């Protein structure tokens, strides 16, 4: 009986890995932010669950946090934003180490991760809160974003409609909206229907 225990243990480990789903558990935790070394850029490219699932996987990204920016009422709730009267955009606040991943490279991923030519939103996610935005946190970032937008235009037949604006107050979404895809992909049908194909297309973990 004792001789069979290692085999049973290996079998249990194998079954556990099979049941975990493809690539599950591959996402790194947020790292501590060092203001002296790290930079922040805020990106809106449709549903923040979708955008977060892309950027939280990139090497050099310290954290990717879902939330809201650009509206006209303080501290909006998710209900305020979805009702459409707060004027906020669903965004991710990306803290990154520019010695590992440059602003230019981050923006290359941004253009690939959504359709920046759609003025109404992304796919079935229609409305102002889903429109394409880059909120910059410095004049240098703004220059890089403008140049990146101009360079990216050659990849699209329609004009890029992405707005490049100065960053405003960032309001973090509730914890239940953070790391959403990798927590909820087995229970919310939106995840395999919308987010998973995006990640597969970008050759990222799904």
C-alpha cells in the first residue's frame, strides 16, 4: 500500500493540472511601485476586463488596475459609469518599468489589443465609456503617444479615432473587477466569448 502512494500523488497532480484549464495560474502578482523607477500610463480600449487581461501579462508591467477616468463627477460607482451620465471611460492604469518595457512598446500592444478606428466602442461593448483613449502622465508621454498614433495609422484602413488627453483623477474599480478574466473565465460566458479569442490572437496566456 505504501508503494502506491507516490503514484497516487502523481496522478492527483496530473488530474489537477488537467482540470485547471489552459494557461490558468500563469499571471504574475502586482509588484510594489517605485515612483523613482516606474512610470504610469492610463489606457482605454473597450471593456477594461479585456484590456487588463492583455497588459497584466507583459514583462515590465508592474501592475494593471481597472478603473475609470475622464468624467465629470467625483468618485463614480460602476453603476454611475454604466448608466452613461458620469462621462467616465473604462481604463486600466498601467504602472511599468521603462528599463524593461518602453512606452513605445506598450503603445504597440495597445494598438494591437483593440480597434482604435471605432468611435462607438469595441464589438458589442458600445458607448462612450468603451471608446479609445490614451491618458498621458507627462509631456514626454504625450509626444510619444502622438508619434505612436501616427505610426500605427499605416496599419489601419480607417482613421484612428483614439483621443490623447492629459491624465485626470483615476478611480479604481471594485476588487471584484480586478484580475477579472483569470478569476472568472470559468463562470462568466463573456470571458471565453470575447476575451479569450483576443488573447489567443495576441499569442498571450488564456
